[in-house]
């Protein structure tokens, strides 16, 4: 077969037959002609002396028409068998979608997240604004993950279920404000709610990233008890202790921020991460927080695309249309009954 020929191109897109065993019916007409008794002829109504010569002449004249009719009939039968075998065409190679993790983001919305001790783009911003900016960039890199968002303060609330629609998660995060869930901090309840959302998902893909700037001051579930629950359900919890050191840079000067002290319960967050097989991080500014989420990209990588495959498309109607056309021509051909 010549390279680059139309036959080679046709062969490259041919996907075979879905039901190749249907070709077994192709010899049925021969078998029927061989097994069934021959049709009895009728005697001539009128005998003439030159009857044999006329019959021979008529036979020679009608033979080409009978051969053409038989050719069209067999062509129609062949195409009908081909249609019954369901020929398929190979489409363009496509890669299956990314298959990632089930990732829950838990964001602290307690009153302390309004402390303006962060810098973003050269401006002083509060902790929640800085966290939103870094999280939005983190979401952009999680193509293929199913991401859910929950927020917590005095209580924990799920804003979005696990979904691949990261735009919805980003919109809900953007609309979140300090105090939406109360002024206190219920870290244990946030972990418990995340475990409830993740427990039905495949093992090995259940991940919670919890960001908080305080200590557990509310809720019905103690953080370490919640960590035991997460460990029993195979949920990895990565904790991020977020908050400034009580100072902020303004016009190149380091200025103290009253009430913005370093009061994050790092010890408890480290124990939570240790119990569940996660990592514990400390971020004192926006740059460190961005580096932490970049590290989480490395720790919890998005799965790559699988092997490219070529979809199979049904093309049985092509030979079926050809069979109908050949049958129509055989029917219209003069001398078809001879």
C-alpha cells in the first residue's frame, strides 16, 4: 500500500466492525440455493419446430441482463451484511479529562481576619483580602480537581459542594466577608464538616486545606477530636497558621499594628496535620502564604491527562444506504425476473 494514498488514509480511520460475526450470514443465499429443491419448470404451451433455436437466441440475449441483475443483488446483500456488522470510524485522538483530587478549602472568617497587617500590591490590606488573592491564584492551578469551599467562624458552613466549577468556588470566596459565620473560631467544627463532605469520596484523594489566624474558641467539636475523625476517614488535613507579627511596612517603615499580635495556636494546628498525615505551615505575610500554596501544589499534584484515545463512531448507515441503492437499481433493471 503506497504511503499517503487514499486507501492508506481510509485504513487509518477504519475502526473495524462492532459485530463481525454478522458476516457469517453472507453465504446464506448460496446455502439456500444448494439445500432447497430446484424450482420445477412448466411445460411449453406451444411446440414449434424451431423452438430450441429461439430459446437459445433468447438465452444469449438475456444472459447479460441477468448477470447485471445478479451483480446488483449480490452487491446489495454484501452491503446489507456490512451494515449489520456495524462498521466504525476512528475519530481524532482526544485526551481524557484531568482526574484530580477531592479538595476542600476551609477559610477562617472570624473577626480577627479583618486585621490590616498584610501587604498586597504595595497596599496594606486585611488578612482575608490577602488570603482571597492567594487562594484565587491557587484555584487557577487546580484544573481537574473537585474543589469545595467551607467557611467558619463561630460555626462552620459549606458554601460550595465538591465541584469542578472553580469559577463558582472563586465567586463564593470573593463574596465572603469577615463575620459571615460569626466572630469566634470553630476549628474543630470546620474539620468535622469537611470530613462529612469528603468521607464518601475515593480514598487517597480526600484533602482538606484549613487556613486560620486564631485559636479554637467555639464549636462543639474539639480540634484534636476532629483530627482523629479525619484520620479514621483517611482525610489528610494541611493546616496554615496565617497572621502577621504585629507590624506592617508602610512607605518603607516597619510600624506596629495595635491588637495584631501573633496569637495563632500553631501547636494545635501542627498536631492536627501530624495526626492526619498532612503538613503544617506558618505564613506571616502574603508572600509566605503564596509560597505555601505553591508547596501544596507539589505535595498534592493534579493528576496528568491519561493516554490519548480515538473515539469510535458508528458508520453502519453508509453501507445501508448503498444496499438500498443497489437493491433499487436491481429492481428497476429490465429483465430482472428472467
